[in-house]
């Protein structure tokens, strides 16, 4: 399976600050050592990024979730789950980040679109 590549900004950052890059790797290694499987970890990280309204982190989490085989519909379900906590405008933004980052073909698989096409 082909994995997504980190954005150039990230690559430039760790090239400029290699010790911070190593610290980041250690943080990720420790987080991955727990009982959650990789797919669940990716959904949790996306949910945290959405809740914190961190667009770049959310987009990164979408790419990495896709690498782990997480379906677009699963990622989109996080939006209504978060809506009562983060509000409507933030939820709209989060859905946009997910859909813009995921492949355009995947957007057709969302439950709402399937319901509209079935009518």
C-alpha cells in the first residue's frame, strides 16, 4: 500500500530542527504502543484535531487515516459527533477539511449522498 508523504513544510521543519523531528517520532512511537489499533488511533487523532480546530493537523490525520484504510464515511461521522461541542461553523469547517483532503471520488460514498441518490 502506498503511504502518503508528509507535506514539504513538515519535511523542511524536521530538516531544519532534526532533534525536534526525533522527539516527534518518539512521541508517536509512545502513542502507538497502547492497546488501540492503528485505525482507531487515526480516528481519535482526527477527532482531537477537529475539536482543537487545527486545520493542518486535521488534514494530516485524514491522509494518515486513509493510509490505514479508514473510510471517508467513518471520518465524516466525527463531524456530527463533535457538532454539539464545537458548534456549527467549526463543524462545517471540519467537514470541508475532510472532504477537501480525501480523494474526490471518496466524497461520493458519504451516507448523505447515498440517501439523496436513492430518492
